[in-house]
């Protein structure tokens, strides 16, 4: 069990003006932001980040979506970070997300689902390192 996880506020949530509310929701849930970056993903960067899905039929659409606008990338810290954050963001499909979760409040669809959250301690470390050097983590 780790005390860090990784998240991205996706282009749909940024475009809809929800990034500040989502960050506040995260902080109010007891997470500490240890790294934060506002950036655009290039096609190559998005492709590399989602390499694990390369053989899946939605890969091209996912890369296209993630390069459609700016994102916020962040490393978060809290005891039991990965599991607690997955609970905070809710199910991938916002129609199935519990009331009050980030996806329930801010996502429009299973594709435009507002936020990414690491699914394991190992992936949290990999994903965080994809965006941030050790010098950018506090």
C-alpha cells in the first residue's frame, strides 16, 4: 500500500471549467498535492502513456481525446491513496458512479469521464514518473 497516487483532470473537465472544483474536491477529501502541472499532451506522449491499451479498439479515440485540449496532471498523497482516490472519483461510467463522486458530478460519458486515477500502487509510480521528475515532487 502506497501513500501516493496519480491523476489527470482530462480535457473535457478542463474545457467545461471544472478543474478548480475538482482540485478542491480532491483537497477537501484529504489529499495533499505533491506535484501539479497544466499541460497539453502530444500524440506521441498520449500514445506512450496509454501504451497498455494499444491493442484495444478504443486506443485511437482515447489518444485523440487526450490530445484535444489541456490537462492537469498531479501526484497526490494520502494514506491508502490509490484505493481512496478510486473511491473518490467513482466508476468509469458516470451513470454508474456513486452520488457525490467526481465522475458523478463532472463527467459527461464513459469516454469523457473527467478524470483519471491510477489503478494500483505500481501504476501510480509509473504514471507519476511519466509526468514529473523527482525535483518536481514536494
